[in-house]
C-alpha cells in the first residue's frame, strides 16, 4: 500500500510538443486531445501510455480544453479531497469543452461522476487503456492509419526529459484497513522483468538520467507470477525485487526505489546501494509506529525490529536516505499511541518524512475501527509531528555542509541551478540551490559544494 498524496495536474506532456512537430498530419486533419492527469506517479504512467497510443494513431495534443475535439481526465479517487479535485477538473473540462472522457481510479466507481455529469462521453476505470482508446475512437475517429514514427521510441512522457517513472506492476495484494486501492486497481499484477528492462533501456537511450521505480507495492514485485524468468540480453532474469533492481543498476542511470513495503528481503538491495549500483534511497511508507494502531491498520507491527533493520542498513550504507509517510488521527488513536509514534520517530531519525491527517475513504474498513479523532486534535498532532521531524531533518541536513555531492539539475534561472541530491525525489523531497559560473543545463549531473542547510533545502555552488 502506498502513501496518500495530493493530486497534481500535468496538462501537457514535456516532450509532446517536439513529438507533435515531427511527421504531423496536415493542418486540420488530425483530432486534437486535451489531457489532464491527476494523482500519484502510477496514474501518471497510465496517462503516458494513453498519450503514447493516441500520438501513434495520429492524434494531436492540445494545450487548452477550448478548441480541442475532446478532453480526457485521468482521475484520482483515493481520498475524498482527491475525489473533489477530480470532480472539479471534470467540471472545468465540461464547461470549457463539453466533450469529456473520464478514466482513472475514480472511474472504478462511476455512479458519483455520472450523477454530477451525466453528459460525459465515457467513464472507465484505472488501467483501462483499451476502453479509453475505444471511447476516443468513437467520439473523434483517427484521421488515418497509425505510424510509429509519430512518437519517440520511449513514448510520450509527462515528466521532464531527464527523469521518468518506471511502473513495474499494477494493483496490490495487501488489505490495509484505510485503503481501497485493491478495489480500484485490483490485486498485484507484475510485469515480466524483461519487459520492464526493455522499457528502461529505451528511456536511458532517449536521454533519461533518473529512473523512478513505482508500483503500489514495489517490494512485492513478482510474487503473483512466482518470480518467473524472462529473457533479457544473453540471460534469464527473475521477476524478483532484488534481481530487477540489480539489472536496472547496470543501465547507467540513477535508479530510485519508491513505495518499498518493508519485507525482510528488502535487506538484499542495501549492498547494491552501498556499491553505487542504485541510489541510496528508500521510499518506505510505514504509516505509524504504535503496534496497536498498526494492528488496526493491518500493517506490520514490530517497529522495534524495524529500528534494528534501519540501523543495520545505515551501517552497511552510511549515505542511505529513508523517506516515509505517516498517518495521524487514525480512528481510535489515543494520545499514548501518538506519543509512541513521536518517540519512534526520534529513534529512527528518518531523512524525509510526510505526515497526513487521517481522512475517511468510502468503503474502507478503517472507518468503523474506532472513535473518530476530532479535526482539531488531528491538526494539533500533525503540527507536533512535523515540529519533531523538522528538528531531526535540520540536524541531518547540517551534517552535509562542507560536503561535495552530485546533483541532478531540474531548472536553471538567473545564475542558479535548482536540482536534487541522491537523497531527493522530484516534487516530494528537498531542493539543492547552487550558483554556477560555468554553463549548466537542465538534466546535467554536476558536483555541488554545500555551504548552507535548511530542514529541507541545501545551498551551495557548482564546482
């Protein structure tokens, strides 16, 4: 089960303009599609796949709803706040265009959408690529037969050119009490290792320098297909978390692991990080630390054992950065249980932490597990949690002052490059701000000497 996150909109692909300018159909001949992508990186990958198919069929991509032949909205339905944002995006598309197809997690329960917007062209669930394409074909038929040279080899990407999300599986076999992802996206379905590696290789050849590995439960990869082997280059590779990570580490790009459920075999990848094969970074959503709360969440409950593992990981790989997310105000959470979480946090000294107030999700078992925590108590606990973490984060950040470290550049403006260290994932972690005197471009990996630190951001200069 992955962490909760605020939806983010990416309305136009980063490389779509370049792709659309090559071998484009005659003016007015190809239908134009406006696209909105909401939610987590897994949903973003779904959006990229749909856009890649549409561009291969000759569709053009519009920057605005107004004037497009239709609009596709890829929704998020994990939390009520995400549903509200999805409904607002649909409403905006209906107001500006009127011809709208809805897909994504919220589409798995279409009644609420249809009740508010009965005139939608179609509503499909997550990962329903064929249904989306069929709806597009019916509403705006393609102008001509597809030609694969209408898209770049790596497909259409909604991220900047220098990094890309790599989805290795769909669905989840866990049954966390606060989560409805399995009912929206189904049980775990892993991709063959060779398919993942071929996609990763194409991305690296196209200039991607950072691969962000995502799924609902990354460390469960391959369980559903019994870790089956598939042919890759001159050998067979098992669909297993360690084996796939090892092979990705040979492609020459940064490899960042997200949504890693703390199974025992996660220990096996730490040596790969220590050797520099993959980034020394683990995104591991732990959600809480009180054994009683974790039991109600249906999560692993031995956090003392987890502390021991974290210590052993850091002993083997001192540069390891651990990111996690936690939920405060879970139904029935007592002050004593919350204090257990704070004490565990002080012991664990995690590098990057997100905190969310519990939000009931329709259909989740957690809603009936205990008395709701009052909103003002949830807000106060979140504040205390983040104050505790900020002290920890600032201490860890200040230890980096004086060090030289590689930074991947995300933006350049006014003589300052903004980028990320190996400890920072895009959009959720910190930023490194570095002045420079020699030419620096977006996508470069440069060495930066750190001069100053804040709880989240670092400041320095390119050497």
